[in-house]
């Protein structure tokens, strides 16, 4: 029994309450500087009141820890003695004789009987309470059961015992309802606000475990989310770089990573002054700012500390928090405006050839690159003026595009990384300057085409190939220089073949149309070869639907411009489609889409462009369109045009890259050709 009591109360006395907790005096060796983490830490002055002698030279006997145990056993002995003495007196009733006529002592017998009965009852209740407590704790293991139920793990026993100890103290010192109102989450938040590191660690452990547990996560995060001082304390803990505070810091980062998953909570986290700087402190890349003006200092990845400080875990948690926060438009702006944060994130996108080609590469390294790419992708895809500014800043960091190029070149074993990198390029291509930087970075366009055209790949690579096609189409859009760079790669034949591949035909048609539109007159001879694809395009126009039909009609309007009358007739013959059938298909498109469609906003524009080419190519086509009711459909288009049809691409609900010719102008040209041809 004695050993059980020792085992039970040892953690309690070791931790103590507010006035009994351990106290630390912070060191002054500058631990926040990563350069100091590999230096020997100066000893701090640390003292625990449980180890402080009450009197000088009483090194063992008078330690408060031992005194507290002594007092506990004295309570047991005194209660036992009280029971024994009370029973003896109640059994013998030997309270002394009362002389006759002594009225002052005539009630002594009854008074002492009541006194000893009450003393016996009080002592028995005390012993029964202690026995019941020992039964529940030692035999029934109630604390172990609670710890198991809460899934707090081995270290959680200290937290559980401390919680029960505090609840018991509140019941004894105040009302029993004070103890019943306590719960582990509130208890953890109270400890987190303590000024004692040991108590802060216990509180952080409790909140971390309940935040990560699927059964309690929602309720826990809701309680934390409405407690602003707790969130502020968690953010503050991210700056604690002392080796002895590593676990507390990690728990705080894990709690915040879960908290940031809820939009409302993420706004509260980001709203704390200095929150982004605190999160940035989790990321350690250790690129010095010194050196000559005509060079950049070398990046050195911070490896784990010789004394086991796990930097990579904090890197992961920092990137995870940023990834979740970046789902909000306003927070993306804060991330971009935080000094030094964007370059840190970009540094983590770097992956060496050895790492990308190694099938057994460390998961932690791949996760670091993946999370950093996810953060950059969310920042680059932000809409509005904030997104424009972020894309400019991201593209101006000189390592952004080259890091992605390495992933495209060597990352065949990591298709997820390739897809993320390609999607970043697609988003950056919304800005003209970024488009030129991407195209001007050696090997990027070639790497994208290699991925786009590569065959015999597992299905897991399909999304990567589609993303590569979308990126190439964006890079060719309104960029004469990029179009010329692509033509130098001699990709036209491969693009023509890709028009027949269901997975690639949509993006191949987009790329081909942009090459034909923006390459300029000097590339006419090089583009002449696209006419080979005309039969395939015609068949897709006749049989395709939705997006496929839209892009094929769009590319057809430009391909046919490279053909003369004879080539045009041969093309229709090879496709086994007549001009009347094509005209009927175009009119049917205008009838079907009497209003602009958000998924295929340019299909009416492209249909009118192709109809204009056909009427200019042959006068007989004018009568065909007139007989099909083309004039009526064009007048309907005039009544239903919208800004949606005026742009090549969109950032959210904002149109970008406006068409040089309005759809009104195209309709007027088509109506003019119809009226002139009927004369």
C-alpha cells in the first residue's frame, strides 16, 4: 500500500500547483538565432520548490517532498488513533463518577458520548474516503481508464493525475460543483496560460491530443477558437527555440495546424499581430543574407540538431499551417507581405535530381517539397489585385521557375510534384511578365512538351499530362516569343497526332490555335503544316460536344486560313464532310447556345469566325447559311452578348486577356457578308 501511494502521488508532488510549480530563468545566449543552436547551452538557473530545503543543512529529512509524505501518513495514523480511542471510550463508558448534587457534571456522560461518536464518525469517514480513493485508483485503475479513454498515451498519466488532483482540491476548498464543472480542455487551456514551463507543457499536450483525436477534435477546436488569449499564446509559443521547449513548441504548432483548418479560426489566427512572422520562424532554410552584391549566398538545409532538435518536423508544420491559411484570399495577401516568408517557401520547392529519381527517397523530404508547392500554388492562384501582386512577387524570385524546371526534368517518379509545379506555372502565366520569364528559362517549354507527348505512362500520369497541356496553351496565349520558342522545338507534327488522342486532343487544339493566332506572319511557312490536321478537326466539330467542340471550332477557324481553294476541297473530301454539313453544324451550335455558357464561353465566337471564313472562301456558302437561317441566329447573338464572351481566360470571375475583336464586330462582319452575297 505504501508503494502504491508513493507511485500515485510522486507526479503530483513533482509538478505541484501554481505556487508549487517549477520555475525557470530564461537564458541569454540568443537561442532564437539558428547559428547558436549548435553551441553549448549555458546552464540556466532552475529550481523546484519540491527540492528546496526548508532549513539549512537538512538535505534529506526536511525536503518538502518528504515532509508532504510524512504529513500524509500522519493523517492516516491520527485518524486511526482517533477511531481506536473513540471506540475504547464508547465501549467502556468510563467517563468518571459524578457526585450527588453536582449539577455541573450531570450531563457529562451524554456529552462525551456524543463527542466520541462524532469523532469516530469523522475519522471513519476520512478513512473510508481514503480507502475508496485507493480502491478506485490502485485496484480499479480509474486514472488509467480515463487516460486510455482520452487516448493521452503514456505521458498523459501526469496530465490525468494533475486534473483529478485539481478537481479534488476545488471540491475540498470550494463547492463540489466547482470540481464538477471542470473538463480536460478547459484545464489544458488554463495550464497553457501559466507562467511555469512544466505546466505549459502539460496544457499543450492535453490540447494537442484532444485536437488530433477525431472524437473530440471539433469540440476542442471550437473551444480554443473562441478563446483569443489561448490562440495568442499558441502563436507566441512558435517563437520558442530553446531546445528544452521543443515539445511545447511542437504541440503548439500541431494545435495551430488543426485550428487553421477551420476558416473562421484561420482568420483569428492570422489576425493576431506577428502571427505570420511566428509561423515563418518555424521554417529554417538558413540562407544567409551576406555576400557580395553580384552573387547569392548558398542555401544550406538545416539538418537535425546534434542534440536531436527535429527541424524537419517544424518545417512540415509551418508549411502545413501556411497551406491551410492560404485558402483565404485576405490571408494570402498577408503571407505575401510578410518579410522574407515567400523566399523561404520557394527555397523548400528545391529538389535535387538524386531525390527525385530515388524511388525510396525519405518521405519527409518529399512531403516538404510537396507542401511548399501546395502553398505556392494557392498563392499563385489567388484572384484579384492580391493575386496579381503575389504572382509578380513569386515570379520575381529567381529560384521559382528553375526549381520547378528541375521537378519537370527529373520528377517522373513523383507525378504529384510535377502536377503541382505545372499548375503553378499555369497560374503564373496569367501575368505577361511571368509568361516571358517562364518561356525564357531554358528547358521549361521542352520539359512540358516531353511530359505532354510521352506515351506508355501509367494512368497516374494522366492528370500530369493534361496539366502540362493547359500550361503550354497558357504560355502560348498572346506571347509571340513563346510561340516562336515552341515552333523551334518542332512540335507541330506531334500536336497533329495528339489531336487524335482523347486525353490530349482538347489541349493540343488549344496550343495549336494559339500558335496560329499569335506567331505572326513570319511564321506562316512553319505553320503551313497544321493543315494536315484539318480532317481530324472537321470530324471533331461534327461529332464532338461541349469543350471538345469549342476548341475544335476555334482551331478550325485558323487552320483553314492556311489553305487555298484546291486544298480546301481536298480537305473536305478526305474528311467525307460537305460544306453544307459543316454550315448546318455551325448554325446548330448557335441555336443550341442562345445564351453564353460559363463552361464554354467562346463557342459562339468561334462558330461565327469559322462561318466568316467559309463565306469568304466560297460565295456559294453564303446561300447555304442564308437558307439555314444564319441571319436570324446572328441577330439573336447580338441581343444576348455578354462580357463573358470577350476574354480568353479568367481569374475567378475577373476576365483576363480580352479578345482584340469584339463579338459584336464579328456578328456585323457575318451579317455584312450575308447581305452582300444575296445581292
